[in-house]
C-alpha cells in the first residue's frame, strides 16, 4: 500500500443540518469530495481576517457551523459572566 499524502485524520461530529450545509456548499462549488470541501472551508476560515479565538473555558459543543453566535469567543451562558 502506498504512503498516504495526508497521513493525519481529523474526525468531527456534525448535526444533520450542519452536514447538509457542508454538502450543499460542496456541490455548489463542485468540490471533488467531502474531505476536499472541508479542507477548503478550513483554509478559507484560517485565512480570513479578523477571526476570533476561542474564549477560555469554551467546550466543543459551544461551536457550531450554522449558529454564528456560537464559537465567537463570547461566553455562551450569560449567567456565567
């Protein structure tokens, strides 16, 4: 078996709606695979200006693909402010 060009694997969990959004974007952009689409979305996100870093104490569940209020570095629970 030949050596993989990308030997690192990243596994993520998505809701049905998030996966549908990724798949719709993938087909609109005519990306060859789901993996290629996710790599392109990551590249665009990392290259964008003004992105925010994760706030202290944020959990994985605080970040969503479709909810812009999540993962924005703000505390998702105002009672913990």
